[in-house]
C-alpha cells in the first residue's frame, strides 16, 4: 500500500530521535488516520528513538475535543505498541492533559 503525499513525512528512514504529537492523536483516530500516521512515525524514528504524546484526559472539561473521541492512556499504549513502541513514562500534565513517552524497540 502506498502512503499518500498528505501523510508521507519528508524524512529519511530512522532519521529522528524524537517525534512529538500534541493534542492531535484523538483527531487522527477519529478520522481513520492513526494507522498511516503511526507507520510514518515508526519508519522515521531511529532505533531507541522516542515518541512523546500529549493528549486530553478522557474526562469532561471546559476545553478540548468531545469526550466521545478522547483517548485513554491505555488506548494510546495499545496503539503505540502495535507499531513497535514501548511505554517509558506517563505523567499527568495539569488538570486536563497527560503525556506518555514511548521508546522504539
């Protein structure tokens, strides 16, 4: 399967040490774009490189996306694991967010 130009990153394979997604993964999952995004990130991330994800907590809040498309940390861990990433750390970030850092196996 060929990746569309929209999702193809202009980076060499295994050329980055850190990828960072901030408050976008819930939208990618909701729009069916998570698979192509994770394939690209996994492809350009160097062995032992990291993927950091910041997301809204799966709870009601005055800001952010609808609760129905928010992702739990367990959802994100399962998704990342399927692309060769293992959880390195988890941290609550303020009242409405959390972050997870993964390492590529």
